[in-house]
């Protein structure tokens, strides 16, 4: 079965998907005239304005909910995996895909806002909604919804719980079965509380865990300040095959950098539009810009901090695709969060492993919360009217089972399942946002025109939907 899983993953994550992700980011960057640079200040300002309502969460809550999906295992274990498989040069390609994907994140989040609807008194939206309404292809929308439910409930939770269990075992010698059971219990308490509780929990935990982790990373970076030029030189040199040591993984640096970059920031994957659609804002472009900013937070800040800590201390291995290792600084250590634990322990021996384990638990736990929200939203889409309760209870049971199962599986198998889920969603969503780009691009033009006129941009959502609906 494992061989079949790896075979399927290789097909989904062929060079075609890598080129599609890169090409889409480049295309939207140029068509939006690099909004990721032009509207950087506006992104920060829009993040803190606005309030929640009975139907939707505040702009910041939607940002926190989306960020809880983006900031997770990919920022700690995913960065380590990218270095292990593609060498230090993989980090450069994570930067590239993050910068370009910010434009893709704007497009999909704005589409989520435009084509959202009110169901059971709450805003619901996402790729399934804008595929049906904007493209008029119901079977494609249903396919995306089904794939997303399977990915969010069965394929992806195991990556998060596996990383939690292994890091806790490494730090505190607690068996993975016990950690998996505790995570499932805490998750059950949250998901049975409903979407509103998820938003409130994310609003509190996400800023706390991100700031705490980044603060420690900044301290380590300051302690190694003189090494920054050498690390940047190593990253860029390896990315362009200028470092002889890593010439054997040059192609893999690009592939794994983009692969892990997409896994980490999720731009184009189709997850963030679900949270974006729930935001109570006066103009769809506002939430689109906020979601674009979350890509920066995820990859350019958090992932870079992790990479620097690992490379500063030399606490990493690089696997030779032909067998063995190109670099083996940590004999017997597998890929994953343990690289980061070793890097922090290098400077803070008494707290390093434990701190990473606790931080990773926060990161990964809120990510699983976001997975449930996304799965529930797509289940709501498929059910249409006359919603029955049993599918929701089944969904909750599936995500709890997958979370526990992932915690006791090998890291490689858990990550492969996760990659399949991410890849399937990315294929379906990226094609959709390319076909349905005009409403998002027009919304940005309207936002700019109102801003230039000195107004606080607003939009008539009903008129906008009627204009673009098929």
C-alpha cells in the first residue's frame, strides 16, 4: 500500500504542478502589477480594522483562522524536510514561491469573498462556491468539495499530529499513542463547539504562538548575526548550483522548495478562501490583500527564521538521492522537527527540544482546527438545503480518527499522504482561479479607484455577484 501511495504522490507532484504553481504566481503578479509590493502598507492597515457580525468574523479573525492553517508543521518540520531533500538552496525557492504566491492568494481570497453566501446564519464560501457560481460548472465544484473533505479530514491531519507526537516523544519521552490521544481529546472539545469557537480560539492562540516562536528565533539570529551573510550566500549559491557540495540536489532544491513552500503558505491550494469568505468587510479586495499578507508572515518570516536557526548551527542532514547522505551532521536523525529541536538546543540546551515540542503543538493543533472548518464548509456546500446532522458527526469522527492514526505512523508516510491532499486541491483550484480571474482583478481596480478618490472602498456584493455569476 505504501508503494501505491508513493506512486500516486509522484504523479500528482510531477514537474507539471510545479510549473503550474510558478507560472500562476508570475502571471498574477504581473496582472496585478505586483500588488504584494504596491499594497504592503495597506495590507497591514486593513488587518486591524473591521469588526465581526452575527454572520461573519472580523478581518483579523479571518486572518488568524487562515494563518492557523498556514502556520503549522510546514514552518518547523517542513522547512527541515526541504533542507534534507533539496539542500539549503530549497529555502531560496520557498522565498520565490511565497513572493509570487501572494498574488495568487489575493485572487483566490477575493473570489471567496465575492461568491460567498449565507448558510445557517453564517457566511460560507470557498473554491466550490466560486467554481459553481463563477464558472457555472457544478460537477467541478462538487469534485473540489469532495476532494477537499477527503484531504482535510483524512490525508492532512496526520501530518500535523505525527509531528506533534514525534517532537513530544523526542523532548519528553512520552509515547506517541498517549500524545495522539490527548490531541484528539482537545480537538474534540473545540470542533464540537462549532465554527465560532474555532475563530475565537485561533484569534488567541495564533498571535501568541507565532510571536513566541519568532522571538526565540530572532534571539538566535542576533546571537549569530555575523553569520547571516554566509548563510544567505549558502542558500543562494545552492539554489543556483554554485555550491559544489549540493550540486547533486540542484534540481531537487527547486522541486522541494516549491513543494514545501506551497505546503506551508497554502497559496493557490484553495484553503484560505474558506476563511476569507467568512470575514465581515466592506469590499472583497480588502480581505484579499489581508490574505496576501498572511503568506509573508508564514514563509518570509516564520519559515526563514526556522531555516536560519538550522543553518546557523549546522543541525541538519542532506539526503543523497542516489543513496546515503551528502551531508550528515546528525547521524541517526530522521527528517522533520528534530532538526529544529537540535538547532534551538544548540543555544538553549535546557529548553530547546521542549520549547519546539510545545510550539509545534500549538502550530499543528490550530492547523487541524482550520482543516475541520474547511471540511465542514465544503460539506455544507454539498448538502445544499435540508442539512442533516449525521454527516457532520461523521466528519468529526473521521478527522479525529485520522489525527490519532497519523500520530502513530512513520513521518515519511504521513507527509506523503499530506502531499497528495495538497497536490489534488492545488491542481483543481489553480485551474479554477486562472479561468475565473476577472472578478478578482476588477475588484482590485475598483478598490484602487475608490482609494485614489479618498474614499473607504465599499462594494455592493449582490450587484457584484450578479455581474459575474454564470
